C-alpha cells in the first residue's frame, strides 16, 4: 500500500476530459512572430507615407494657387502705384494752374481798381477843361492858336487859363 498523495490515472483522466463540456475550453492565441510585427509596422509606415504624399500634393496645389493669387495682387499693386503717381503729378499740375489763376484774378482786380482810378482822374480833368466844337481843322494848330480863337470868340479865357 504504497500510496502517494497523488495518483493519477492518465487513461481515466483522458476519458473524463473527452466528456467535458466545450464551454470550459479556452482557446489560446499563438504568440506573434517578429516577422508579423514587422509587416504591420511596414504597412503602418506605408499608410503614413501615403498620407504625407497626399498632404504634400494638396499643399503644393494650394501653394500654386496662392502664388498665382500673389502674382495677381502684385500686378494690381503696381497698377495702383502707377495710377497714384499719375494722379499725384496731375494734382501738382492743377495746383500750379490754380495758383496762376489766383494770381491772374488778383491782377485783374488790381487792373480794375486802376481803371476806376483812371476814370476818376479823367472826370476830374474834364471838369477843368472845355471843348471848342465846329472849328475847321488846322494842321498847325497850337495851344496859342486855340487860346486866340477863344479870345476872338469873346470867351473869358483868362479865368480858365493860368
């Protein structure tokens, strides 16, 4: 009676296991091999590279669009600058013309004032002069001849002549 603490009847155990319900059976996954890890990493890397290439392609298209827009903006800015330069030169010319017109206006006002003064002086001189009408023309007419005619016509010339 040599009994050990554990007696195993392998055959009995095998028969009992074959009758065990399947719900108690667990499936173990196999350990992944290194080559499978490398394949997954390679496929992930490929996917990342595809994404990067697609992103670079879209960015290059955007850059192309931005470049053309920038060129258009630069051309527009140049046109605006030339227009501003033209308008500035025209403004300077107009300012010069306005200054000339202002000077001419002041000259005209001064001429008008001088004309008025001349008229006043002429009116004053007419008050002190007299006119002899209906006399025949004489080419050798002098002041003395006219004074003699006035005396002959019985006009008191001495009063006007001094």
